[in-house]
């Protein structure tokens, strides 16, 4: 593993963590009176968190080999 791949992995991991935190915070308003954009925001954050999570897994597997 070199320094560049470590930095890229850490960047993707931090981005995934922030996206997942935002997703967790955006879910409760769905069960109350919410703004019209709330559902789209939650779905977008869920898709982004899933994609970043998959990228973390792929990068981790590649760095181990």
C-alpha cells in the first residue's frame, strides 16, 4: 500500500461516514409532516451511502491483496 491509496481510501471512508450520518438524520422527518423534497433527499443519500460503502469494500479488498 502506498501513501496515495491510503489517502484515497480514507477520503472515501470519511465521505461514506458523513453521508450515512446525514441519511440517519434525514429518516425521522419522513414519519412526520415533511417537506416535498424530503423523500428524494433520503433516497439520494441512501444511494450515495450504498455506492460509497461498496467503494470502501472494493478498495479494502484491493489494498489487502
